C-alpha cells in the first residue's frame, strides 16, 4: 500500500528548490543589518549571498537562528505560569525566581540550555509583565514609565534594537480575566500595583531565605501571583433564580417591600408597542422616595440637575398617565430609570436582594435604549450617559464607563457646552445647568484619565466656558462658594501631572525613565500656590455651615494630597527599588539616591498619611460614601503608598516615630473602614491595599520603635 501521500500536509505548496533565491539560513551580516539574504541557488549555505558579494566581504553563517515561539499571548501566558508552578513545586527550597538558580538546576541534571541574546524572544510574548530590573535604579521599571515596560537591551549597547527603532516603543496591554487585554497608561494606579507585585515576588524570595516559616510568605505569593485587574470588567455571576423582570411589581407601595405579582416580560423592549411611561414605574410614592434618595446621596457629589426644574418636569409626567413611551425623549426616561437605580442602591440596607433586582431591572431598561441615547445629541442624553457611566464605574465596569464618559464629553462638546459664546439661545437657568453638567463631566473625566492612565477626550485649549452660579442653581446648598472653580483648577493640575510626570514613552523618551526632580518640585510649588489661594470657606479650619459643605471641603483637600502623592510616587518607587536590590545582594550602580530624590520619596509618604487622616475623619463622622462616590479610591491609593514604603527596609532597621505614626494611620483607617459598605469596584481595590499592608507587617503585634521591621 502506498502511504506516501498520507504523510504529507495539505496547504500551500513549497517553492521548488531550483526557483528559491532566499537563503534557508541567513548570513551573519544580513542578520545584523536585518535585510534579505539572497543566493543564486538559495539552498547552498556555503555560497556567498548577493549582499556580501557586492560589499566584497566574507559571507559566514555562525549566529544561532532565532527561536520562534508560536501561540497567542494568552495561551503562552498560561503555559509559562504552569511551567513556573511546576519548577517551584519540584524545587520548593530553591529560589526559582533567580535566573542563576535555574541555570544551576539545569547543570545539575545535565540539561543543555540554549544561549539567549538580545534577539531572542523572551518576556515580551507573555502577558505577565517582567520583573523590574533594579541593578540600575535609573532604569528600574517604575511608575515613571508604562507599567509593563522594561529595556531589553544593555545600556549603551551600540547594536541594540532600541537604538535602531527609536520611532516605535513597545508597550504591553494588561490581561483581563475574560476577553481581550486593555491599555493601562503610566499614571494608572493599576500599573503601579503591577510593578509593586513584581517587587513583592522578589521580596518574598528574600523573606523565605531569612524567615522560611513566616506566614506573610503565603500572602505575598497570592499578592504577587495576580497580574490582571478585577476592577475593569464586569464580574460574571450566576443569574438569580428569580428574574428581575418577573419580581418587580410596579404597584409596590413601599420601597424594597414589593407585592410580587406576575407581569409581562420586558414589554419595554418593544418601543413600537403602546406602553405608557407610568406602567414601567412604581407608584408615585415609591418613585418619589427613590428620587429623593438620589438627590440626598448622589447629587452633591455629582451635580447634573437644577432640582426645581427637574421636579417640575417630573411632576408633569405624573399628570399625563396616558403618554406613551414612544412619545417621550429617551434621555428623559433613561434619566428617571437611572435615578431609580441610584435610589434603590442608596436604600439597599432595607432589603438587599430586592434592591439588587430593582437596580438590575432598570439598568436593563436603560441599556436597551443605548442606541437611542447615543443617536441624538441633547442635554438630557448627556445627563443620562453620565449617570450610567458613574454606576458602571462603581460596579467594576470601568472600561465601559470610560467609553461612556468619553461619549458624554464629546456629545457635550457637540452641543457647544464647553464654549461660553454658545449659550445665547437659552434662558438663564438652562445656561447654568449646561455649565454645571459640563464641569461635572470635565472633573470626572480628568480623574478617570489619571486613574487609568489614558488620554483625555477634552482639549483644555478649546474650553472657555465659565463656572456655574451655584447660588442661582440651588442656593449654595450642595457645595461652598467658589468650590467648582477651585475643584476645576485642581483637576487641571492633575491633568498636567498625568501628561508630564507620567508621559507615555515616545521615540524621544526612554522606557522606564523617571521624571526630573525639577519638574516634580515645580508641580509641588504649583499645588502649594493653589492651596494658599483657597478662600476661607474652602479651608479645613473654616467652620462649615452644613455636613455637605464639610464633606466637600475635606474631599477637596484629600484630592489635593492625592495629587501631591502622584507627583512624588515615582521617587518612592525608585527608592524602594534600590532598597530591594541591596536586600537581594545585587550590584547597584548608584549606591545612594540624591538628597532631593530621597526628600521627594519621603514626601510621598507624608502626603499619603495626610490623605489617610482626612479619610479617617470622613469615616468617623459618618460622611464617608463607599458605594456611590470615589472616597474609597483615595483609601486604596494612600494605604498602598504607606505600606509600600516599608516593603524593602533593612531587616534590622527600627521604626522611627514617623514610621509608627504612618502605620497607626493605616490601622486606624482600615479599622474604621471595616463596617462600611463598599461598592464592588472599591471592595476589590481596598482589599489589594490591605494585602500589601499585611505583607509589610503593618498589622503585626507588637509594633513599636523597639521592634525591627
């Protein structure tokens, strides 16, 4: 039987040897120059190639061929992690994170390893960022560059690929639990956490060698093992046995206490049918309760409406029981639905399960109308999109929230809300509402761009609209006088910090490059100028007239200290990188950081402690909002910075009084936070910060100046 045909692979036919001109093995000169190596026969490796013949040089093929690794980034990442787990399990008493240890293991078992050079594909095929290179602090991976960028070539290598490809700088994406990876820029807190995770992995190896039975080793291993974010994409959960459609009775007479009754499934998804607006709402008393809860808990943090104007339209809606859904602006009904969502969320302590069903039900109705929201450019559509993005942001859907925020910002610009001269055709109140909505979108956009390290949709050079008249809008009840102006000024400083301290790598910047000390000092001076110019009602020592005003002022100062810590974060990262290198016995070219760099790294901890103290004030005075606003994000960042500073301290170094005060601030803050309800996004983030605090021993007892770190 002829089996010759069965062994052959189907597919594209190979080029016959007599027609092949490209060499099977490229010569050394063509490899280095990265050009095609062509020989007349194509198969004779001893024949000189065309390029070498023309140059009159010897044609040799001595360099090893590049090892090619086939597969997707995701599958290779899984394979790498499996192999890493296997080698650690087989050699539990050896530091398998150290490359030299791996070479020694291979030598013990007579395993020949290939010789790798700068041309070899290595860590860049994996989605997990490589360990930071701390042999040279100036080029350590840090928050000054992209979270997953390191230089693959030795410094000063004349033939390095980075010097040949200055126009393209490689940046990696962050893997998600499901689906594609996403871009996280240099300023992002998640990028900073990724860098710290890598440092903790190396710290854990050092800890095992000194204290092999330390219980922190397991926490460290768990902390270092995660390289993706749970707070960017929705958490997939099993659907409830009870459908939200079937169990929301529109006749409910008390919030969170519905009388369950069957009703048609999702009739609102058919806009052509004759469905009235009121048929999709609870009775008026219940709806009023949810609307009031929204204005009480969300509006002051995220002002989007003039309440009397909104209330007038809302009451008119109830006077028209027969008006159909198809006859109402999609933005208006989606706004009502979102206010019900936020109201149910604010009152969830009455009935958690029913609150979740109400939120899911009305969120589904809004999302079913997304096409209508983004198809028409109106003020009410901008307001509805901003409400939806805030809710999604707090429910771990920060990627979709970021996209909706950009959509709302661009829609607002399409309406001319960013320009002062475009409001001539509106009455005085609508002009003020447009300004309020614009600056709310602007400040939240700047915050999210800094948190995620992504570009902003708004060009400040194009914006000249003035600030809203808060007295005219609500009598100054939501925020103190001049609050919006100084909040916007602070947001603009945050934007500048993101663009200049955390500049994305380009052809003119080096990967992992740290910001210049002078730039950081100038930003701190600018922030001090902002702080010194605050009017009395915005100062901490000013006796506020209402709890809302007091909360707004404290949050403004928390954001101020947060931006100060962002300016100085690269320097504390560099300092800890040097400390870790010394602890691991590595050669560090610069034995000591400059005095100014050390001062800036110390200041980072000082600013974070100030944030922690103010956050503690919000908690103990019952002003903290962990569900519907971003208070907990500042806890996450400040605690993470304070804990990180202790990561690589020398084993025998005693805590100073300042160290003890910082640790106590973390303990006080996390203790006060413990009984507080947090939204899913900030539940995840605060747990990350708590993990690091445990790893560095902040919660160790006893903890005094007589105890070494």
